[in-house]
């Protein structure tokens, strides 16, 4: 995996959440974006799992 500081990793995580919120509020009415939203949610879930693994296995 990539090595980052906790601060930069948290910044990336916050950025992804902000992007997903923007997609939800701005593009919700476009049917073709439903797949994109599902992919984004899955990606954020993977990032959260990686973050948990980093916390338990430094």
C-alpha cells in the first residue's frame, strides 16, 4: 500500500466524502450517475476499511 502520514490520509478521506456529498446533491437526478454513486460508496467503504487496518496494524 502507499505510505502517507495520518494527516494527509485523513485529508484524502475528507476530500472523498466531500466529493461524494457533492455528487449526491448535484447529480442525483441523472439516472446514469447511480452507478457512479454506487462505485463511490464502495470506494469510500474500502478506504475506511484500509484506515481501520492501518489503525490496528501500524
